């Protein structure tokens, strides 16, 4: 009767399940932190997403050093094996993954049957055939990690050429044992828990910034207008039947872009009949831009009307007022477009006309 050796564990240990849960948590947390940080422009979140997997990898490396050192200290055993069957399982390069089923017959240990997967060069593939004898090496404490020795010593090569190895009955050990459904579910659970942890710990950065008006974006929609505010721009669109030239409409639109008590400086303000757009200055540059509340609101309708009637633009169809002040000196420019061209009117921060030009 042929003796056989035990195979690899057929189920995940508690330590492996815990490791799967922890790995899933790290993956979920790092991805959520990195993507969320990029969206809301938060450097701490981005750094967390990049550093967390690196730290986890280092900790895992140090934690497994003793085990890997013990495994490396085990002297591999060399033996003869018979190829029960082989099958190429894919690959488009010169090295083809081949699944081997082997009957291994060590000189001083029980025989066993094992299934492995190993890359074989296309040129060497005809050298391996069913019932052929090959030289293999394996760790004595982990025989399922058997590998075919492609370049054996002359002594073992001579033995393989003349030896006969009997077939070993099952069961067949496999070099790659699936982790099982429980391990996959725990990894998924860890991923969800990691995602939830980041959303909870950094909820102020991810969601609170919208309330403060300096992070992601906040939007509001009413029956008469739509307002959208981000860290760099803001926009107000009026509903039908309303115009920025109506009494007090432009002032209300500008004031709706910043919460009470918050001061945000602008570098450009663009006004059209039903649209207001503001480009804000960078938060770190305090002296740049101008206070959008300092616009000469009462003069805007008059400037638009003067541009329509005094620039020689026939049948004016549209107008646009642009206020710019990167260094704090405000300049207003009204452009009127008609059937036969455009005209431009420029004014200072008090709404006094400086120059006119016809297109």
C-alpha cells in the first residue's frame, strides 16, 4: 500500500479571515479617502488615501517576516515524479501556463499526488508528456508547493531517464486553495466598513465644505432662479420673465452667492439678461480681486441702455456686462451685439463712462 501525506488546509483559519476583513477595510478606506479628497480638493484626504495602503503593506511585511524566515530556512526536498496529466491553460507569450497533475515519490517520505500550475516555454513543452518522469522540488512541510526542476543536476537527470514511478491514488493536493465564500464575504464587509469609516471620520471635509461655500459645491433651485456655488465659481440663472436689469435683481443675486458674514473676493463678474457668473479669487491671496458687493448696481441698467443706444449697433439683440478687478481696480465693460456687429462701452467703479467703441 502506498502512503500519502496530508494536503494544505481546506478551509480558512481565523487569522486568514481576520486578515481578509482588514485588507478589505484598508482598500475601501484608501480608495474612498483618495477619490473624496480629489473631488473636494482636500490634501489630508488625498495623503491618507495614498499613505494608508503603504503603511498597511509595511506592517504586513514586518508581521510576516518570522513566518517567511522559517519557510525560507526549510531545505527543499528533491524527488522524482510522474506526470499523470498536463493541460495548457492559456497564455500568448513564449511561456505557457500549464496545469500538471503529478505523482511524487520521494526516496525517504510517503508518496503523494499534487496538482500544480507552472509556466513552461513553448520550445520545451514537447519534453513533458503523460507518464513521463520529471525531477521536482518541494518544501517538506508544504508539499503542495511542488515545482518541476527544469535544469536538474546530472545525477537526478540520469535517475529520471531510467526510473519508473507508480501512480499514486488521490486525493490530489492543489497548489492554490480557494479562500472560500466566507473569506470573500468578509473581505467585502471590510471594504464597506472601511468606506463607511472614512465617510464618518471626514464627514466635515466631504460634506461640510458645501455648507461653508469654499469646498465642493452647493446648489439651490427655486421656482424663480437656480444658484450654484463652488470653490472657484458661482452662477445664478433667473427664471422666465425676470431680468438682471430689474430693480434690485442684480444686487439680490450677488448677495445670494455668499452666506451672511462671509466675505469672498471676485476677479471677474459677468452679467447677462438672466444670468450672473462670478469667478472668485483664490482663498490664499487676500489682496486679489474686489468685493462683488461694491458694484455700482444702480448704474448698471443705465450703462446697458446707453450702450444699446449710443454705440451705433443696429437692432441690438444681446448684451453682456463684465466687471474685472484682479488688483482691486474695478473696470466695467458692456458689450452689445446686434445684426451688423458689436459695440463696447467701458466705465469705472462708479459707473462713469470712460470710452466707447463701435465694432
